[in-house]
């Protein structure tokens, strides 16, 4: 059953155990990853298919998760659009020439992902060859809003002031930018599916800084464009953001077979609001994994998430956001085992 | 009517116009404030009653707001507890010896605010003498959770990892810390009321990083302790946080006559959930003020907030969080005028 547990849950079909994977499951918390990073920059790993494939496979081997997720950075598609990215140590991505004007937006180049992002697609092929049908591979992309926020702010942001200033003050420029990003993201995700991705996740990580009205007016149509293109491929899509308690019904309208939740939104309430035709993913607080064994508190929290899902088909266990770099690997492995053990008991 | 518009709204009584004030209405966006800051540090202003009073009064004179709020920093009560605070330029507060262990918590000293925070209370007296009964003065304090997060993280935080680690991993230490903070905050707010504050706001600015379950277990009893003490004084209390879409009903349980909302939570939905016995404050996105005149978009957004309040008694207009430093003063003044004009039209 393991080869299809995750995909069955995406389609709300019964499973033998609740499937589990983790956002950022390939990353700095793993010694195997740090060993690769000691020799290669982040972009080198992303752009060399054998390295990207190796790093993608590390957590599948080490943790026994029910899905792999392609190792890549959400900002990669910006590079062929003409953006120079820099990853400053410990500071996250930096874009020295942020997008602020209509002319900046007009200068962004269209992207043919099968050419300029071919290395990423090749990594998908390598991972699929290694995984076979044993464990499914999730492709992913940043959603138009989240990519726009990096482009406009020039990096990470706390208040998204410049992003909202363009949105509120120059809505035509905003929509032109979002339209360009939506086309690139849609093409990129479709190309990932063609290359072998068996599901995709759209990361709208920072969209929770918006009110529902602003989401509907400035974001929804563009995310919908992306998710319609994915839907046409037939593979399931996970639509994820943080701080989205008031947005999830609109995110569902934009699309996605599965809505990803952070820990702020109780999974049972969210699922009730979303209705039976939607699957849900989440939503343990990543900080819950920063404990020492034994794990009574961690077990209690894993149980609580599973109880909120109440054994209903269509729950994929995950954290509410990515694994924190300081997380002990053995704790991540323990959570995989807990999810499988506790959900099997429930099924029995 | 102006002298009581704000206080009437706190008590859900009818008003001639919707009252409006702004979080961080005294601050860097004002030239008058920057002139004082050019000569004095933040802590000097907080600790010299005449300077604190002057800075508190600046926005009342310049903007025509319906309430003054004492100029102070939420971290001031930590100083007599034994904490060394530093305000690094552009980096926010820094605590070089953060609180991490039971021994650290045990070493925190009890505080008699009438002695060690007497300068703040004196500033309240000076402001009241100047304002008379014309404009009410709001006192305030940081809530136990938000203060604890600064103490434990050593400053501002993005993920509140160390705060939650103590909460989840050492709950006894956590509750001991929160209990100490709750006593200090309760005494401090009661002393502010005795000194002349006619309402208070409890700022739990960062509590929205928690799930509702965690809020109820680790925060609610301590905020409740504070708000019960305030209730006994008879002045209205505003209970505010950001990212609180899933927390507002529990914040109401903890206490407060008015629940402050950020822009993520639609005011109409929130008020419906909170019920008729609670007043609401908010909730324009602060970034909406970063535009150039004329103001069609800003007017539309101010109107939208007022329409969600639907003329119901018990709405206090505010932003969803503090005024951003880059906000043009004339735009803040324009919002005050819009709120008064549009809400009068509605009342007519």
C-alpha cells in the first residue's frame, strides 16, 4: 500500500495508515544534506540534477515518509525571467534589483521551463527512476503572490509594505506582474508533471498577510489560473499557505484537491468549513519537534492532530510549515512512526 | 460630545461619530516626535514625565483623534524586574540575558509600579492635566505572553521557537514566568488607572503565533488574571492581538470590554462571532495609509471598515496594528476626517 497511500489520501480514498511527509524534509536539519551543502551552494544543488535528486531522496531513505518532494527553491523560475538571485548566508534570498514599476514588470521575460528550467525537470526524472512506483514524488512551485512579494520586497519581509503599496497604489502594474508570474508558474508545474511529478504543491506561504477582500481581488484569479492548468494534467494539487484562517475557503475557490493548513487553524474546524469534497494537509506546530526523548508531549500533539482528522479519508499528516533547521532528525523519524502507529490503531 | 465619544463606544453606547485613534499614533512618522527623539533616547522619553507627556499629546493636537494613548514602551515593567533592556538603532529591543531556566524566572523581582514605575504614572497625571475631560487617555501594558516572548527570545522573533520550547518542554517554568508577569502587569495597569488613565489596552501583539489549544492552556488564565484586576477598577479594557482570527473568542473569555482586531479578520464576521455584549476596535491595514493624495482607494477602505461595523454602537476605528514609520502625517489626519465624516453621514 505504501506506494499509493499519499495519492489515495489526496483523492480522499481510504488508506491503511495516514500518510505523512514534511515541508522542507530535505534540508539543513539532516547531516546528509549538510554534507552536500558543505561542498555546493544552494543554487548548485538546485541546478545539478544528480545533486538535487540525491538531496530529494535523503529524507525518503532516512525517515520512511510517504512522499518525496523535489528539492528546489521557490525562486528558481525568477532566474530565467531575468532576476539575479543571491542567497546570503543566514539571510535568505536577496534580489538586488527589486521590481517596483510598470517598466520593471514589462522587462520580465517569459519562460519556457522545458528549456530554462530543464535541469529541475531532469532531477524529477532521476528521482522517479530511483523511487519507481514505491514512493510518489511531489513537485512544487511558489504561488504568484508569494513570488511577487519576494520580487517587490527584494527578499523576505515582515510587513509586506512595498508589496501592498503596489497592490493598492498601482493595481494595473500589480495585475500585470501577477499575470506574468501565473503563466510561468502554471507552465512550470505542468512541465514538472510531464517530467514525472505525481502531485504538486503550490506554496503561497506569505499570503496570510492579506485580508480576505484583498485576497479575492488581487490574488485569487491568478492562483486560480495556475491551479486550473494543474487540474488539466490530472494529478492532485495541494494548495498551502500560513496565517490563512480567514482565507481557506477562498483558497479552495482558487483550486486544489488538498488545502494545507498551518497550526493556527484547528484541523477539525477547517475541514468542516471546507466541506467533504476537499482533502486537508497538516498541521503540527514545527516547534513541537524541538524536544528531547522521551516524547509524551510530542505524542500527545501528534494524537491531537489525528483525532481532529477523526480517521476521515483525505488527511495527509504534515507540519504547519517547514521543518526548522534545529530539529533533531530522530524526532522527525519518531513522528513518522507515531503517525503510522496511531492511525493504524484507529483504522483497526 | 468629543470628550466621551471613545468611552461611550467602549461601553457600546450610541455616539455622534465613530471614535478613532491609532496604535503608535505618537511615534517616528511625526516630525514633532522625531525632533524630541533627536535629543533624547527612547528610554529617556519614557522615563522623563514631561517628555512622555509632550509626546503623548503631539498626535492629539496634530490629528484630532478621539483618544490619547500614553507614550511608553511595553517592555518598561521588565526593567524593575531586573532585566537590562537595550534599544539598538533600527533593530528593536535587545535583552542580552534572556530568561531560559527556572532559576532565571525565580530571580525576576516583584515590582511595585507606584515606586519603580512612578515616572510613567506621573506622565499620566501631566497628560490628564493638559487634556482635562476633553479627550480621554488610554493606559496600556504588554500582555504576559507577549512580554514573555521578548524575555525568552531576547528580542523580537519570527517563529517564537524558544518561547514555545519553554511552553511545551518546561510548562512549570512557563507558568511560573507567566504568573509573575501577570501580577506585574495587573498591578501596573491598576496603578495607571489610579493615576488617571480612563481606559486601558492590553497588547498581546504576538499571541497569534499560537494555536487555540495552546492559547487556552498556556496564556488564557494569565491574561484573565490581568483583565479581572482591570475590571475591578471600572474602566474599560481593550484586548488586542494580531493574527488572532482563531483566538478572538478565547481572548473574549480572558476578558476585555473591547476586542481589537487586525485587518486579517473581517470586522463583521468577528463581531458576529463575538456577540452583542462585546465592542470591537479596528481594523484598517496600516499599509493602506502609504498612498499619495487624492485618496479614492484609502476612502474606499475606510468606508469598507465602517460598513462592516454597520453603525452598530460599540465600534472604535483603528488600524489593525501600529502606524508604520513611513506613513505621511497628512494621510493619518485624512483618515480621522474620513471616519468622522462618513460615520456622521451614516448616523444622519
